[in-house]
C-alpha cells in the first residue's frame, strides 16, 4: 500500500513547477513520453508522474529524465543567498546539535 508523502506547500508547488517544465521541454523537443522513458530507463507511467510533480518518484529518476532531455547540466546548482554571504573557510566540518 502506498504511503502518502507529506510535503510543505511551497515544496509541493516547486515540484509541480519542475514537472510542468519537464513536460514543456519534452514537447518542445517533440519527444513522446515513451521515448523519454526509454532513454531514462523508466516507464511512460513514471514520466506522467514526474510531469505531474509526484513526490513519490525517486530523485534519481527525475535526474535520469533531465539527462534524457539534455537538461541535467546546472540542475544541482542551489540558489543559496544566505550561504553565499558566508565564507567557505568558516564553515564547520559538520553540524552539531547544541545542548539545551
């Protein structure tokens, strides 16, 4: 039995937008969902789930579809305006919980 995945509304909206953008990219390339599925090593049904922003699809499958569409480059870049203000030299080796 499938378990519902709880996501914050903003995260769900971003995933839906990503799915819509993947669909638009596929259509612009005049590729069927079947062709993209074959290139990504998945199924047509999974492509439909991705294009609807389904959070149950593994992130690796999203990445494989982006690769199949030629859109993977730069995908991992994060817009981290807070982190950009920090020096990389000042970052801790790992994050630790503070007691109390």
